[in-house]
């Protein structure tokens, strides 16, 4: 992992990926596409170890919350359809 931080574009690419996943999760939640919120949460959970020293715990918390919201609302939507 340390070798990846020596590449100049790696950390900015992770920041862009984080910003896009937050934007994606927000719009997916508004559109009631909870499966996409779940995927955005998984992306944020996977990104969080790279920022373990700085903002990683916050990114992890957002990812876990979005993952949970995606699962709960997906299951809730399935029970209403049945």
C-alpha cells in the first residue's frame, strides 16, 4: 500500500472517487434506488483504509451507514412488493 502513495495521482484519484460515491449515493437515495446506495457504501468502505490516518474513520462511517441504509430499504422494498 505504501508504494501506491508514492504515485502522484493515486491519492487525488481516491478523493475524486470518494466525492463521486457521495454524490452517487445521494442521488440514488433520492431516486429510491437503494441497491446503488448499497454499492456506493461498499466503495466508501473500500476507500477508507487508504485514509486511515486522516479522514478514514469518517469515510468508513459514511460507508457503513450507506451500506446499512441500502440493505434495510432494499429488504423493506421487497417485503412490500410480495
